[in-house]
């Protein structure tokens, strides 16, 4: 519990200076990668380096100033890490642009700007993460609404067999990414109220205490509806993500390891059923088991990615020196293959470590948070992040069958980038609340009349 | 652009990437160990508050179990913080099925005693109020832990 930190005379420092130092390093990573791409492909430093670097610096400084002003005690590592990942992702997308003559990097920079605006907006509008607990059911309904949107004819567009995009005014958007954040809030708000009932009331079946239907019912229904929609849309990656998220949050809220066993069994039976009835699942598994069975057809993407990793070796070919454009969708799902080819295993390990640090900081915020809702939201957001990275990177490196998801902050994809910036803003808000020193409760006078009036923050429910 | 230059650019970029990763880790490390203890004379505080507190009459000296299976057990408050629970390391060990291994503790801060729930399953109550944060307790306030009631005594 974090409350003891104040009692033991232990106060977290603000660490904004450390954050600024790391942000400068992150900017060097991002702008350096951009310059290295120019050197590698055109043999000279790109002419718009000043403009590009200036814009990136402006965004990062804006985010930093916002954190300084409205969340002074927030975690110092999260913002620099995501800034570095985003900068590196932009450079790699720019590199693929030069090879394929597309203009995705500019669009991604626009999305990043929007992401930072939303990041600052979230921090400003949300002075206390517990306000989100008020929107437990609202956000759940909104999430389901967003998930249904792509199925509306005329609004939804089908890209590569998955109906998960909507296009409005020329912009295509994946509402599932936003729904992810909203569902974490719903699960957390519901579980924090009902966790005692879920953990204690109920019958024991074999080795696990099954909770009563009326306790588990609403949340289970919400989860089944969202999962059902995703299965109908053939979005395997997101269904896996939501399933794992629900399981992790239930386990964390009830402290019953039995849930993991039940969830694991459900997952494997569900996967077996999906394997039987969906041909595209069978396809994916076949490609995973033997990508070289059809190296120029169905296995082409994965085979090219594996060749890329192998050719990159330990330190890579150098930015601009490889041929990452051979991998289809190298700028979105397979961006790690492009990085592995041009920067090698050294950079891939660094990126995995950075993702690990993001998850660690999220769980850290959950550990030191003083209220149950904050703990659950931080755990849920950390779990979403970790699961998404595992699913996509595991798929690209052929550890598990490939399911389409974006690599957070690196991949091209506006909705994912914007949603991830909001996730980081919520995590910073929770860690700011958790690390802020408690108001001094010392009684200063014997006479109660002399005591100063204290502002007590009421937990909204 | 010569091969060598490009090689150096590549090595330099990987070095920067790893310097960033390692600095992030070192910031986390210093964040763990480098927390500062609040100074007693914080700015803007009344000078009166900094005065050492004289031992007052009517200060509690021990905790006693007043109701439940283990009625009569006491623990000296001089050895604060006093841990209450079912575990062997607890200063007040309770044989109560509704008590967690490390259930709650009583700590002192600035001459005031606080009771703090340590994330117990069934909660710690002051009256009908379940504790969510450390709450000041005085002489005779009844702290309910499972089926047991403890209080501070002189």
C-alpha cells in the first residue's frame, strides 16, 4: 500500500528535470534516426531536418510543459519513452515512404500532433482519475457503440477482410482502439465496486469459487457483446486483446488465481473452435507452422520479414541500406521487421526493453496508487499495452500465429497512435496522484478551534 | 557517402538508442532509492509545529484486544509500528478466521496514532466506516478487525 510511504517519511520527488533530460535524449533518437535515413538513402542530411526536428521538439516541449503544470508529480520515464518510440517510428515510416514513394510519414506526424493535443487535453480536463469512475457504464456503452460503428453500411469500410474501419471525410479510423481504453475504465469501475462480492460470495466448484450470477453477470455480458462483435468483424487480434484484458483485470481484482486457469482453458477451447470454423484462422496457423510451404503466396509476408531479420543480423544493414519495403505492410503491422533489418537485433532488444519499461511503470503506478480504481485502471492499461506488444511482436517474429494489431507508437496508424497517447496521459495522471505527498495531517494545536481547515478530497462514486 | 561513414552513422545511432534506454533505467533506479525524506521545517509551516512534542498526559501506551478470541493480549506502543494479523510476525497475533495474515497496523506520525489497513481481505473498521487510508485514532476508539476489537489504552 502506498499510504505507508507518507507515514514512513518517504516522499517521491517531482523528477521533472530528469524527464526533461530524457526527453532531450529521446529527441536526439527521433531526429537522429530521421537524419540517418537521409544520409543512408540520399547521401545527405535531409533539407527539411530543421523544420521536422523543430516540429517534433515543439510537440515534446508542449507535452512536457503540460506535465509540469498540471501533473507535477507524474512518472518521469513514461513520456520520454513514448516520445522516443514515436520519433523512431516516424523515421522508419519516412524511410519506407522514400522507398515506396508514399506520404505516410507526413500523415503520421499530423496524427502525432493530434495525439499530443489529446494527451495535453486529457491531463488538463482530468484533474483526478477517479472522475472516470463516474462514467463506468457510460463508457461501456460508448465502447460497444464504437465497436458496432464499422458494421453500419456506408460508414464502415472493409480493408483486408476485416471490417474494423470507419471512414469519415476521407479519414479512416479504427474505433476499436478507443473502445479499448473505454473498456478498461468500465471493467475497473465495475470490478472495484463488486470485487468483494466476486471474490467471496459464491459456490465452490472443484477448485475455484464461482461468483454469483448477479455479481458477474453485467460485466460478463458486456464482455461477451464486445467479443462477439469483434469475432463477427473477424478482428482476431483485438478479440485476443479484450479476452486477455478481461482475464487480467478479473484476476487482479479478485486475487483468485483460479481465474487464470479457467481463462486459459476457455482460451484454448475458444481457439480450437475458431480454428475449426474460420478458414482464415486455419490459414494463419498454417503460415505460422510452415511459412516456407508457399513462400511466394500466403507465406510471402512472414517469409520476407524473417529474411529481413536474418539479413539485419546483430547491428543491421543501416538505415536506408536494406530493403524493408519488400515486406507488405512494413509500415504498420510489420514495422518491427523493418527495424530488425536496418538496425538489427541491437535496436529490436532496445525497443522491447522500452516497451517493458512502459509496462513496468504502469504496474508501478498501480502498486503505489492509493485507491482501488486507480490501481485497476493502471493495471488494465499496462496489460493492454503488454498484450498488444506480445501479440504483434510474437506474430512478426513467428513465435505465435500472426494476428493483425499495431505496434504501439511505432506503427503507422492514426487511431492507434491517438489512443496510445491518451493511455499514457491517463497513466501519468494516476502516477501523479499516487506520487503526490499526502496532505500533512499533523495536529498543530491542542485546541481543535485553532486547527486549520483541511480540504478533504471526496472520492466521487 | 562512403561505406565507413554510413557504418559509423549506424553505430552512433545504436549507441544513442542504448544510451537513452540506460538513462531511462538509471532514472527509474534513482527514483526507487533516491526519495527524499520531508524536512521537518518545511517552508510556510508554523514554527510552533516544529517544536519537539513534549510527552503529553493522556497519551496511549499500549494496544489491547478487548473483544474476540484473543481478548487480553496487549502490545507495547513503544515498539511502533504495531502489526496486527494472523501471521507469526505480527505484534498482536489473532486466531480469528476473518483476519488476514498482515491485516492492519498502528503507526505514529507527528505525535498522533494512526491505524492503517494493509490491504486486508475483510477490511478494518472504525465504527461502521471501512478504512481506505490511515485514520487517526485516539484513546478508546474501537478498531474492528474481523471478529476482534482492539483499542488504544493508557
